[in-house]
């Protein structure tokens, strides 16, 4: 069972996943990063930004997570997001001084370090629907500067970030029961076939299978 609850300002959400037996979970890209804790082992891991689906083996018990919004990773962990792209890294390798013994410690750690950068939020918002070259011009950056900013903050070059954010928006609409043709239009795809290709490329399975309970 997976459950989310609201988080302090600057964080995306707090979540738990409880399973009674070992299972394999498909984790799809959403532009976010997570700090995860398994009480049974005491392991604390940072999940970097993914570029495609990953299959994670979840042991019996409860896994706790703090999700950071796109762009927040460097302020919390002190390294550029692209350094951990598609990786799961022990927290001790990124912040050796961190001593976290509970879920509330995790939340406090992230909330006390996160910095909300309006410029990064604006960049992500513009990239959701705008051409990369136009976005660079609108925010006063060269294409190279925009690429460097996106790699450091989000872990992706601009076009990949755009694809991931659009995919995440489409998935949220599909979960709400919006017809796939309307999902394609509202999320900014050329048509439903374009949506289907992108979902397969990023998630590895069709949209219908991805949202199946």
C-alpha cells in the first residue's frame, strides 16, 4: 500500500510504502528526487532523477520517503542533480555528517536545507509547454547556459526535462480517469499516438498498464 501526505513548505510530499511480501515496483520518471529510509535495516538512500523506468525490489515492511520537487536537489544534498541521475546513493556518501534516526529526522533534515528558487520554478513551468530555444530567450539565457542550469538543478538537459515533466502531467491526468485522447491534448502531446510512444519510451509499458490498479 502506498500513501502520500502533505509536507512542510519547499518539499513535494511525504510518503510511505508498505508491503507484506517482497515485490517488484516500477518507478517512473517524474522530475523529483527522494530521500528514503528502511527502518528494518536503517538504510538511508537518495534516489536521483530518473530518465526511464526502474524496477525496484521492495522488501517486506514499510519504506519511508521524503520527496523533493524538481530543482530542489542541490540545495539539500550539496551536489548537482546530474551526479546522481538514474542512481540510488547512500545518504552518507553525499552528506557524511547527517545523523538521521527517524522519519521526523528525515523531514526536518530536508525542510531545513531546501531552498525554493523561483527562477528554477519558472524555468520548469516554461519548459512544460514551450520550445527550448524560446524558453532560453524568455529567461535571458543562452542555450548553453540553460543546459547547464537544467543539468545542475534538475539532472536533465532541457529537452529531457521537458519530456519528463510532460509525461508526469499526462500520468496524473490518466490517474484521474481523463480519456487518453484528452490526456494527450491537455499534457501537450501532438496526438494520442505521440503520447503512447513517449509513455512506452519513459515507462516501458503502455499507459493503460501503467495506471492499472
